[in-house]
C-alpha cells in the first residue's frame, strides 16, 4: 500500500517541460531562433541568445536519439542527486566511469552517461547549462544545475512526455527551415 501511495505522489508531482522556440529572422538561406526549456517554475537556457535553426535541429535530433537509448538506473536511494549528478558529469565529460558504477552498482560506459545528457549540446542558448535524465525506481529524474544560483535542481518527469515535447519542437524547427 505504501508503494502505491509513493507512486501516486510521484505522478502528482511530475514536472512538464515545454520546448520554447521562437523564430526570429532569416539572412539569405540561414534562419535563426530563440530557444529554451520552460516549466511552470523554471526556465533553462538563455532565450536572448540567437541560435542557427539548422544547428538546433541537428542537436535536437541527437538529443532525441541519445535519450531514446538505454538509460542509467540508480536503485540505491541513499545517494543524493548531487552525488549522482557529479558521477554522471565525471563519466560523460571526463571519461571517468568508476563513480557512476559505484553509485549505480552496475556497469555503465561513458556512452551510457552521455546518453543521459538531457539538453541540446552545441547550441548557444544552452552553453554552460547541464542536465541529466536518469531513472530512480519507477521515476525519471531531470537534474540540472541552475545557471544563476548554481543550485542543483531536481524534477520528476515522464521521459516519454519529455521526448514527445522534444519531437514537437523538432517538427516546429523543420516546418520553419
């Protein structure tokens, strides 16, 4: 019964991100936009930054492909999100997988950690931003470091809903190319 109550509480506290894209201009054959991820309580990305639409398209295609692959699961709830975030960072960016293996209790590779990166890479609007998506029990955690405060933020999300939102954004990009 407690398990069912926890699952219901998790579902009720789900955060839904929206991929915000505003087309702004075209110079010759190149088109530009502003972009960010937004929820009811936060915004991730610098919406004032101008991004090349073609680069954004490639990055979102890559992001969807990576997040659609296998995921890292953290079964041991005793590890803080800060510890997991640091372990994923070390694996994804420094090639050091010992911590993520220790935290998860499973064998994961650098590629597995990179597949957990939850924001478009190589896009100016997300420069300096970093987020990971991983599973804990039945829930998916979207964990990021807030750009302004440098605080670690954690949101429980539905991975399928996030992928669907990225797909909606991708179709909007492609329709405006």
